[in-house]
């Protein structure tokens, strides 16, 4: 099940609007999920903008690091065929 938020273009403006807290992050192109990460949302987005080739992003904030990692793991499991 994808995150219940709309896709945003992966840009500096998007990174500037992202919360500075832990969360689960989906990356995609043309609305298709390509990768799921967990970590400090802004840091993950900065790294993706610099080194990645994703066009879109969406995220969900978490309570703490372990919570973000658990959400990402559960999310990956739901996407597996």
C-alpha cells in the first residue's frame, strides 16, 4: 500500500518544506514507487537529490528512528509480490 500523500517533484523547494524529523520516504518516477527509505527526511531527500535519479517523492513522519525503520519495513513487505 503506498503512502496516502500526493507525489511532489524532488526539488530543493520540496526539501525545504520537508520536516526535520525521522520518517519513511518513497521515491518514484511517473507515480510508480522505485525505492523506500527510512531516516531523517531532509537528509534522505538531500542525498537523493544529489546522488539519485528519482523524480518524485512523498513521505510520512515517524515518532523516532526505530518507528521510521519499522514503517519502511512494513511498507516494503506490502509491496512485495
